[in-house]
């Protein structure tokens, strides 16, 4: 996916940032009251990721969770990344 297409989809996934490192990625940081709630969220994200067969990079630092999405097979972003980001947003907003 080209950057222009990715930028046009960003309004559908509030809170996510488009980051360009070695390739385009979606990144979102979440903050929770404590580690237990952060871990619970990560486990729920893991269940969604397994169901979608599309797995984010996950970093937990105490009560902060950073998720990074990109498609390894294409070396950048695909529509699957945006679908998973939207599903994660629904989970977080519950």
C-alpha cells in the first residue's frame, strides 16, 4: 500500500499514527490504570489477532501498551492492518 492510500484510511482508525521506519506501520499507544488491565487488554487483542490470523507487535511497559501493525509478507501496510486496527479500537472503546 502506498502512503497516500494509507493516509486516506487514517480517519477510519482514530488514535493510530502512520509511522515510516524501514516501512510503513500503524502505531497506537494505550494507557491503563494498572498492569493487570493492560495485560487483560493485550490478551483480548491476542484473541482478535488469532481470529484474524494477523498479529501485531506488542510492547507492554507497566500500564502502557504499544501496538504496531504492518504486514510482513508485503513489507508494509495492507488492508488487513486497517481492519485489525479498527477491531482493536472497538475493543478498547468498550
